[in-house]
């Protein structure tokens, strides 16, 4: 376990490795928002391989580890590093604007939707029923009844498998 520095974004891939190595044990991955942006594909691997990983993302609104590491050598993060999330060019209010550039973005989910999934799990007295399963926000929304900020229930992971990976044109009908 590395708490500071050494490899930015290593938490999610390390959790994948731990879950593969010890399939009989639950793995808890604690990762910050900026570090997670370096290895988001690990989330897909967790779902695809049905790994028993619970991932908790902390939103500190910065690339704290990057800033710390740069500070150690007397440097500062430039606008490019600080604006990594903004590079997607969207906010919760304007996310649909990204569809023109990335059509499959039509089924994306907001951070609020993921947060609502976490809150639903945290307040479920029978949360143990999910033990050993990989869960998606979309699937949990169907069970717990919460919606995204636009009132829909996007099922992004099912969309990725059934539409994007199948090579079909972007269309979120039946997935929101």
C-alpha cells in the first residue's frame, strides 16, 4: 500500500491485482479523483472480470499527490495537469454537449449518480447481499430507484457492452 507518491493512480490497478490473486477475499480500493483519472480502465476491468472490489473515490478537487510530488522538486502543476477533468469539456449541467465530439458519451453518468449509488449502498441494512459482486451505478439505480441529475437512470456499463463494444452507432435509447 502506497499512501503518498511513487506511482500516481496505482490504487485501482493494484486492487485489480489483489482481487485476481485472492478471489475469495473482498478488496477495498481507496482512490482520489485525480489519481483515478490516470487508470480509469481498471474500473472496466473490475466489472468485466467480476472482481470483488469495492472502490471508494474521494473528491478533493485536485491532483493532490501530483501537486505534492511536484512541490518536492520545486515545480508547480501547469494548467494542463490542473484541467485534466475539464479537458472533457463538460459539467453536470452541460454534459450532453460532449456528445457532438464523442457520440458514445450519450450514456455517460454524472458524478452525482455514482454518489447516489454509494449512498444507497451505505444506507442499505442488507448490503451484505451484494458481497462478491461487481456493481454498476445503473444496475443499482434499478434496485434502489435513484436517478441521475437529469432524471434518467443511465446504464453505462450495459451500454458499453451491448452498443459500443458491438460496434453499433451511438444511441442511448433503452439505456437511460
